[in-house]
């Protein structure tokens, strides 16, 4: 009889496109392990209980390089930072009508609130729409659910964005961003940032 990867086996096209070969090739046309059936169209994935349980990356598209992820985040920071500055400038309070200390505190809180809303909305909308912010799109990567490779839902995207941006704006600023995103440089096997772990997502290459 045919084996699990032979004709009629579970190998097939994964959520990233590209048909799996007769042995259940990966979503990019390469070998994704000889048995297919994993969550990304290739070998046994992180929860699939496939024939290679000791290889959690079997069948998964290449994970995005952490350095490129950092560069993509910087691009997004610059883009939304410009918009946030323009919005806070447009909503500028009349300084002559208020005490100087109150002005500074109010301006700081207002800028933080505007910045948080913009970053949360941008990250959530873009990730839920196609798994990519502009920075990720330009550098050839996308966010995917760890379990099956699909694009995260709005709820998952919001949770992921909140873990990243709420502490950034109201607590630890760049230190939190460095810890949360920089975690992917050391995390194994999925190169997840802390926000990825909270949302159960990974960032994979689309090139």
C-alpha cells in the first residue's frame, strides 16, 4: 500500500501558496519533509504530532531574520511617528490659557495617547489584513499563526500589538521595545518576540 507521503497522502498546498509535490513538499516548492500534513503544508508542525516530533520547524516556511525584523520595525516607527507628530501638532492646545506645568503634562499625555492609538490601530489592521505592516511587506516577511500558518485574526493581532505598544508608550519606551522585539534574536526554535509568544505567532519570510 502507499505510505503516508505517497500518492493519495496528505501532502498538498499550504496557506502560503505553491502546491506540495507528491511527497508533500513545502509551500515554496521545496522539500518540507517527506511526509507532509504539517500545519504549513510540509512535515509535522509544532502541534501536528508528525513523524518528526523532534523537528518543530519541519514544513514551516523559513523564519524571518531577526535583524530584518528590527529594520522593518524601525521603518514602521518612522512612518507612524511622522503621522503621530502631525496629529498632535494639529491638535495643539492654546498655551496662553494654561499653566506651563499643566501644558507640559497634558501635552505629554496627549501625545502618548495619540501615539498609542495610532500604533495599535496600524499594527492591528495591517497584521489582520494580510499579516504585514509596510515595513514587513517591503522587507519580505509576514506574521502567521504558529498553529497553522494562517493570517492572524483581529483579536490575535490586537493582543500582539498591545503587548508591544502599551508598555512602550506608558512605561519603558525603547527599553521595552528592545526587550520585546530583541527576544527573537535568542528564542529557539521559532525566533519569537515576547509579543509573538503572547499571541502564538511567528514571523516568516515571504521571499
